[in-house]
C-alpha cells in the first residue's frame, strides 16, 4: 500500500518553510476553473446563485531575492436574488485576491525565512482563515514575515512565526455618498505563533499557539453603514453613519495536526476580543476540526465541522464572512470535500446555520447557507 507523503500537496501537515520552484522560465502560471452553486435563505429572503470563474495565479522570480505574486478572480453570476444585502447580489465580477512585490530570503538549511511585501495583501491567509475577523479580502499595505525553525533531529523541530501588516482597510464599494472628506482609514495587525512539530510519516504532529493584536483607525461612513446591516452598533445612517465603538484588541488560538498513514486530524480554536467595546458584545470564537482520509493514490476525503459565535462589536462586520452571517451571530457548519490530487479536481459540499444573538427588529434573522463547489486546477 502506498502511504501518503507528509508534506504532499493535499496534506494538512506540511514542511514549515516551502520555497516554490520557478523552473527555467522564472515564472509559474496556474489557472483555476471554479463553479459554485449556493443558496442563502431565511424567513424573509432568498438568494439562489450559480457562479463560474477563472482564477489566474502568476508567480514570478524577478531576481535572486525579489518576486511578484498575482491572484485574481474573473467571473459571472446568474441567479434569483431577493435580499437586502449587497454582498449576496448576482453580478459579474473581477476580484483582486493578491498582488504583491516582495523580498524573500532563506538560509541554505531553511532554518529561517524572511519575507517583506508591498501591494494588496491577502488577509485571509495572513490571519490563517479566521473568518469571523476577516474573510477573503486583499488590503493595500505592507507585510513583514519572519519564520524560524530549529530542526533538532531529522523529523522534529520547533520554532516561531512572526508576521505584521500595516495598511488601509479598503472598501470594495464604489459608493460616493458622503457628507464631507473623511480621514483615510488605517489598520495595524501583528501576530506571533510558537510551534512544535514532527514530520515522521508513521506518526506526525504539529501544535501551534498564537497571539495577535489589531487596531483600526478612522473607519469611513460607508463601512459603518454596511456594518450596521450586518450586526455592528452604529449611529445614524448613510453618509452620517458612525461606529459606536472603535475596533482594537487581541486575537489568539491554537491548532493541532495529528498525522498517521492515510489519516489526519486537525482541531483548532480561534478567539477575538475587541477591548474598545463593552463586555457581552465584544468577543467572537470559532472552534472546529478537520478529519481527512487519503486513499492509496493520495486523493483525499475531508470532513470539516465547526461552531462559532461573533458578538455585535467583536469585529468589523463589513469585512468578515457572509456565509457565517457577519456579526451578532452564532451557529455551526459542516463541509465535505473530495480532492482528486492527480487530476487537479476538487468537489465540496457546504452547510452553515447562522442564528442571531440579540434581536434587532428583523434586520437580522436566522439563516441557512447551502453550497456546492467544483474546482479544476491546471498548471501551465
């Protein structure tokens, strides 16, 4: 029987520092064809959509130390949409998922790795997919990353991952409805993770514990007006909208990965607290686990189950997950995926139930989300 390789493309447990091979051309281009059908519904609204997109990913090596990454999503949506919320609309789209020029250096034995980036930085990856804080979004700014790993035996190591971001929490809206010129918003984020791991293919593991700090300043009225619909405490409407509380605080969590031949198990907990808001409406949490089975061809089945709650002012509602219902929400979800690694195909079924924490006059009501996704990946 062929055993799955720790660090293979579809494995949860991977080598800590991975430097891509750009080949003789000095660049790689990957195209992803995605199809998605989803339904979001509650007792007042219904959104049924079909979306197709082509997502190009370009990685270029400009010199020994300088590189460029570009990821976009280009697509169209058809559907029947009856909802008050603009992020559920059916429309054509061009998304910028990341565009960054960066300096990267690592020593020969890969015990440390440094990356300094400027451009549109993917926040979902920066935050390790912490959806109640910020979902799929690229923000313009600067990113610094430093990772250190001490390999004290062939498979075992420990180390830390330090990263920070300074930039503008941009809106994707083209709304020009404002009363007067506002200050440019600014966003700071820094996170430190300590980890210990073992890449032994017979029994491998990784345990990571992290703590971070965040601080938003001068968020504009368009973000406040959007966030009022999604659960935040906001005074007034339209160009006069203003958050009742600032957003600054801490986030933390842990994640473990246990790997044996053909099976992986990865539980996690993530917590966010906005220290500028009062108790009872300033905290969010996600807890869940992924169970993955690899067949002898390294294809895999994955089951991901999770629960969450996100109080009214724990995070900026305009920036976090629509699927989870943004803020003032609690619920659970389950996703089932099948990845055909050699063919570049992935199928996924999703379900999320999102209840409300505090009644707010039918502005938010319990909702269900159903999704079916197909992804085909081709490297050129």
